[in-house]
C-alpha cells in the first residue's frame, strides 16, 4: 500500500534527493516497508545505505523523481560526454581526490560496444595518461581482447573508481559507492550485450555479492544498471581474473581464457587464425 508523505517528510525527501544529485547520484530506490516498521529518518546528512545493483525497485516517477542530465539522449557517445561533464574536471566527491591522484580516468572505447570490461581502478600509468588499462596489465588485456577476435577500440573499458587509490591499494567501500553511480550511467548509456568484470573488486561491486572468485566465475549473471532504459533488456555479466593478477600468477591464464571463451560463444566471436609456421 503506498505511503503518503506529509509536507515535512516530502520536503525532507526532496532535500535528500537534491543532496545526492550534487554528488552525481540520480537513481534512488526504496525498500519494501513492513507493517510494523516506523518511517526511516530523512536526514540528508545520514550515510546512504549501499544499494543492491541487480534487484531494486525504482522510486515512483513524479515530483520527487530527478532525471539524469543524459536522460532522453539516444546517442550513446553524446550521453557519455554529458556524464563526463557532470562528473567534472576535478571531482572532489570522495577522498581519493585528496590522496595524490593526477587526473580522472573516465573510460575509453566504442560508445556502441557490445562488450564492456570493468576493472578496479586506475594505476600509476593510467593516472598519468588519463586512460584505463595502459600499463602492463593493460597490455595483457589488449592481448586477451585480440585473442577474442576483436580490437581494443571495439570494446569499452572503464573502472569501478575513476581516480587512482594511493599505492594502487584496493578502493574502499565509500569510494566505490561514491564513484560507481557514474559507471552505472556509462553502462546504461552504452547498453553492452556483455560486461566482463575483471577481478573480485569489480565483480563484488557490480553484483553486490561477496562470494569468492571461484564461486563468481563460470556463469553469466543478468545485469541491468539502475535507471537504465526500461526497453533495454540488460546485459550478461561474466567474471574473470584481473590482468594484474594474471601477471602475478600466469598459471590462471588458462582459466581466464575459459571465461572469455564463454563470452565469445555468447557474442558469436571467432578467434583470429593462428599465423602459419
């Protein structure tokens, strides 16, 4: 049964939506309320609980709904430009902006890509060049993409966070929660057929799951980012090892290739012929 808000609650909710809009967050979700539950506090300064990615009910449309700046833009390239502009040239939404990052690393590739790769965060080379996966791990990723029968520029590549964590440490939860709404908007704009999560951090943040890599790999997940066009059926999401991990443990390259072969079969990709010896 719908809950009717009094004017004070409605104003508080409006203020909260405006507060999160200023952080770049435009998609909001409600939990099912039990009959015995009291209305939750609407203090906009409270920490927003981490929301599930795959299972969520959108807030009803109306006076309280806020459209994203790229809403109604059908060209994914233009939508990505709008998202990048909304992110800003010197984002200070989380503490990574104060921890030595040189620049924002937004994403790169084909706005119409059927295949999208999502990593953890930029490293030193990426921070210097402003493009994801350009260091040693990026070279390995390029080889992986080529082995699938496509070019790097045919795919789209991004990360959970867009600023380099100090000493390449794993992004912390608050950093991921602050930055990932922009990634979700990128995914919604591109509408890929398949997303490959590179490593545990990417997989756990995209799927809102805390399973091990062994449990996460080897299957497809149905994935639709919050706020996506309802006419889009969403993407298939696969999980594989991060190229940086494969550089440390090359024995797992065979397992990663199995994951990519699953993706290739779904997309109808054929690996290039081996050169004649």
